[in-house]
């Protein structure tokens, strides 16, 4: 047993690399899906029926596709359309599409429940359009949505593990490689589990900090 | 005084409302309302609930676009481009709205911003004024409404009376030509009404131009230059408060006073 962990320790550089890839994919994926999800939420809330319905169709589509299938589709399917991404980029694209849909749904839900009061005052004071959205609506939405967005971030971190099937060198892929090379499954996978747990704890600490900001304002 | 150099007959009133109508479905809320507010005047809009007071106020800054009629702000048409036919687009409307300050019944402060940030938000990001100058002015305003020590607090931590004083300061920070008050004390506990009314009285005395929808008859009597009684969407009576409260001209006004003042 000790020997097994010693082997994993000897390969800690690889694991660290996998961890960085996982964190990189998750952070970049989160940032992009929050940005795109915010835009998509605007479309979901659009007064024009055709616009909001198309946005809703997009959201429903991506929420119904299993993430694994989406990753396959981006990596193996898109080249048929002439779109060739490397493994890492394919993984990121799949994460962003998938989570943009979820993020938009979360943000729209909170936005709908936002009290009309503040928005009305902003309108009366001359806010409109993007300025109203970015300065008055979105900050309130983010403060309320923070715990749900944190959950989604954790979901993203875990979903990156699926990307090992398209050979993205993320944490699960690396752990799997170490175990098959040295046949140390318990130690290799346990090490990966601990590292996942560490980054998820970091995310939770972040969510806790935002929740405190939100509490001060409630 | 600069005011006296300009004869009042020449300067247009700050607010002029002509023949305003507004319906919600088949419900006629405003039925040809005409009135004005002169520079430095305080006009109180009185009337039973459902008389159209709040709708009239909200038509002034186009929160409710009226069906017919004209609103002129210092002689300039609201809601339409010059010529009066083409409606303003969103940006033009926003610019026009930023000339008017509004105080709401439920305060409507922005909960994600501190008290000071609530005051400077629109002057900086709508009016595009200098941040330092705006902050300086906002601090003076907070001091005047007695809340200098609360500038870094969030609205959620204030009492109703404090929130409404912030609401008033926020409206003043816009350097508005006209202040609209939509039942500013109706959502307050009775013991908190006084502190808000006191601030409003000072503004009226200092010559702010104010249109006030209120049920505070004391304020109307003491601070208004004119009261306008609205009923079923029509102007019933326009009078000086001394006359209105002691010898009203119409039967409807007598009934109203009976019910709301002597009750």
C-alpha cells in the first residue's frame, strides 16, 4: 500500500499538470458560460416572442443532451462540418455550450423574481438598455444567484472528468494513466479524489464570501 | 435674486400638463387633466385612492406613457421629439427622464449599493458628471437629510424613514428641474412620517419645484403653494391651501375634506 502511494507521489508532477488542466478548463469554462449565459438570459427575457422562444429552444436542447454525448459530438462530429478543434479546446467548447444553457436558466429565474421597485427607479432616473442591465439588474441577480452559480461551478469541475474520453489531459485522465501504467488504481484514484475535493472546497469558500456580501445587503 | 430678473409671465412653468388622458383597458384613469407647476412651487395632488394621482405623476416622466395630451418640462415636450409627432426613442426618453427626480412610496433604493453609491449612481452613469464633484455634492445632501453617518450602510440596514430620506437625497443628487413625490410617507410607520415630512418642508421652503402626491394633509396645508384635487381622473379643484382647506369651492372637495381631514 505504502509502495503504491510512493509511486503516485513519484508521479505527482503529472498529477499536478492534470489538476492545472482541470482547474483551467473549469475556470475558463465558468467565466465563458457566465458571460454567454448572461447574454442568453437577456434573450430569454426578451419581449419579442420569436427571440425568447428561440433562446428557450437552445436552452432546452443543451439541457437534454448528456454531457458525454456533447463532448463526443464536438470532438468527433464537428470536423465533419470543417471545424477542427484540438482535444483541450473541444472539451472547453463542450463545457461552455452545456453550461451556458444552465447558467442562463439560473440567471433568468433569479431575474424574474427580482423586485420591480429598483428597476422602476432606475428607469425613472434615466437608466435604460445595457446600462440598466449591467449596472442595476445584473449585480442584483449575481448576488442572489451566487449559491446556485457555485453549485454549477462544482458541476463543471466534475464534468471535466468526462473529457478523459476525448483524451484531454485533465486530472482523471492523468490518474487513469498512472494507474494503468503502474497498476496502482486505489492510490491513483484516491489522490485524484482528494485533489477534486480540494478545488471544490476552494469554490465553496468563494461562494461563502459572496453569500456574505449578499447577506449584508439583505 | 436671479428669479426676479426674469418676469414670471415669460418663463414657461417647470411643468405643464395639458389635456392628459390615460386608460388601462376600459378603465379610464385620467380624463383630460390640465395643470401646471411653476418654478419654485410646491403643488400637492390630493384625492381619494383610485382618483388617478399616482398615474398622473407616473405619466409626467413617462413611466406610464399617456394616451393623449401633452407634458411640457420647462417648455420642452416630454415623450416626443420637437414637432410633437415622433415618439422619443429609449435613449432620448432616458435623457429627458434624468431631468426629473422621483421619490417613491416604497423607496425603491438599489439594494446592492451603499447609501452613498445610491446617490451617485445615476449622476455619474446617466448624466456623465465628474465622480469627485458628484461625491462631494452627495455628501452634502446626506448631511442635509441627517444621514451623513450612514453613507456606507446598505439600504437593508436603515429604517423606513431613513430609507425615504435617502430616496429624497438620491432624487436631489440629479439636480432635477422638478421633483416628483409618489405618496412618500404612505409606507412609513406613523412615528417615522415626521422626519420625512420635515425634510420635504425644508425643500419646499428653499424653493425646490415639487409635485407631491400625498395623504399628509398637514404637509399640503403648511407647505404647498397650491393643491389640486383629483377625482375619477379629473381635476375637481385647484386652489391655494388656505382657501381649499377652509372654504372649498366645490361640493366634491367638501366631501373629500370631510372624509380625509375631519375624520
